[in-house]
C-alpha cells in the first residue's frame, strides 16, 4: 500500500491530462473508450450476479498459484470475502468491455479469470469473438463456470490449469487481445509477455493489471515499455495498455484520469 501511494504521487508529477497529449490515436482512445459514461445492455445482468455472490457466506479452500493475489491469509475463506479482494472492480471490467468493443478482437485471452465477471464483460463486448479464460484455483473455477452459465454466455471457454501448464497448448491460437491478471511477480509477468510476443501482430492489444502492485511488478512493466516490439504504451496506473502498431510512435503516456483508481 505504501509503495502504491508513493508511486501515485510520482505518477501525478510526471503524468499528463488529455489536454497535454497530441497523439490523434490516443485522443480518440480517450474520447471513445476512457470517457464513455453510458451503460451497455449487459452491465445490469453481470452486476446482478456479482451482487448475489457478494452475499455468499459459504467457505471454499483457496489454491492460489500465483503471487499478487489481492487476498492474503487463511486458505479457507468466505466466497464474498474472496470476491471483494480478488475480482476486478465493475469499473475496470467495464473499461475492458469498452476496449474490446472499440478494438473488436476475434480471439481474447484472459490469464486470471477469478469468478468470471471480467470474463463475462470481455465476451459480451463482441459476441462473435472467442474468449478463453484461465483460472488455476479449482474451486474458483467451478464458481466461475456457474456464473457464466447463469449469464447464458456461449462464447467463453474456461480452463482450470496453471498458466505454465496451459500456455504451451494455446500457442496455436491467434489472440488479438490478452488481459494479464495473474501471477504478479516480475519473472512470471515477463515470461507470459514473452510467450505472447511469439505470435504478436501489429494490431494486437495487451493489457497488464496492477502494474504498480509492487516494485518488481512495476519493473516488469518498465521492461515491457522498453521492449523493441512495443510502440505506444498507456500507463493508467491501475492497468497498462500495450500496442504494437508500427504506425504509432514509441511513447509511454502516463495519463491522469479517474481510471487510475479502478
């Protein structure tokens, strides 16, 4: 928490508002994705299921396979407590929905599905897309499956496996949009990034969650920003967005925006 607080103070010093940015691409991204305030048709249903789960007092055993979990402590915990600490907020999930709606990817990968609510947003943004969500915890995975079934979403394939076990099997998929929200160590983050780079294309988009989770997670983000294959990168504090389009200049924008707190 102290690291994130001091990092945000530095972020404010070095960050820019949209009025100080001259990239036409980034301005359009801000206007059509970041500042969109409207509700989409799927929001109420997903949040209704989330609200139902937020009252569940039953306990499950955690089997967290990666560092960076938002929940720490006893492995046996109430579902509603795990939900509070391990699932992306509605605001962040809806931002990802708008990104998918804007970029229109056909194959989406989510590393770190948790209870499946962010997955549901990703899938609803483009129902002709294919979404693969990977969750290492068996009990969390089972509840995610129930939530996806309850929401009636057909274009999601959930996999219960560690990232290390499943990624080699996914190498033949042509992913256009990848959301990295799992193991938040530097070594693991860069390992998954380098795996994804093997098949990266110019119009692909990578999203990294919690890039200020810790110093080593932020070091991993800086390595990604500096990589020779990345072009424009957007630091929203809560997430990092990576582009590979060679028509975009190689810049890292730290944007001061309400999304910093998602």
